[in-house]
């Protein structure tokens, strides 16, 4: 699939908001027949536009109400260290996101824990597994916005501009 058309974008947008939509409900929302819609969903999955469908769990209700932003600097950048770091991060389910950064910071991690004591235990396990130069953590006081929904309106605008250039 070289580019997304309007129907594809509508399908992706609808599924981002509610991945539990039935094929019939999704088809109705995007103005396609059930079979045509289902074929498009399958194609979006096969081509990697849809990587999966998940349920969003309320962290506080399952005892993981503290979001920690962990900032890491390291003086080591060789392949062996990076492999050990990746392995350590992958082995810790509390770490829900990890990013290698440009600029002054080397890595930014997001972790979900019950409280500060649980964060300290995570920190101790992390530094036992891999040497780090500097680790700083900030505890999120208020989650103002957190979403997994991508702004597909921007893709729609780019698509329209591309079509206009072709005319």
C-alpha cells in the first residue's frame, strides 16, 4: 500500500478511538460496505499501518498510579553496553516507554509504578544491570494529556496537497 486514501484514514481514525468496533459498525462509520471495510482493515494490518489493537487500562485502578519520567546519561555508547541496556529495559515491565535521544540526554524512560518506594526498587534493579553515568527522575503530579491517538488530520492534509500537485 503506497499511500493511504480517505477511507483508510477514516478507518485508522475510528479504530484509534475504539478498537472494539464491530466490522458492521466500522463500515457504517466510514461509509463502506462491510466486506470492503474488512478487506481494508486486513490490508492495513498486513502492511503494518495497524500494529495491534489494545485495551487502555486505567493505571490508578490497577495500583500503578505513579508515572515516572526517567532521564539518563551514559558515558558508554558501544554495542555491548547498548545490548545490555536494551535487555535490562525489556526485562522490566514497569518501563512502558524508552527513547534514545539526541542532545544532552541519552535516554528518556517512562515507568508506571505504585509509589516512590516501587520506583526506588526499579531504579536499584536498573543500575544493577547496566552502568549509568547520571539518572534523574521526575514524578508526574498531574497527567494533563496522554493519548495513543495519532493526529491523522495531518496525514489527510499532506495527502490532499500531494493530490493537488499531481493535477
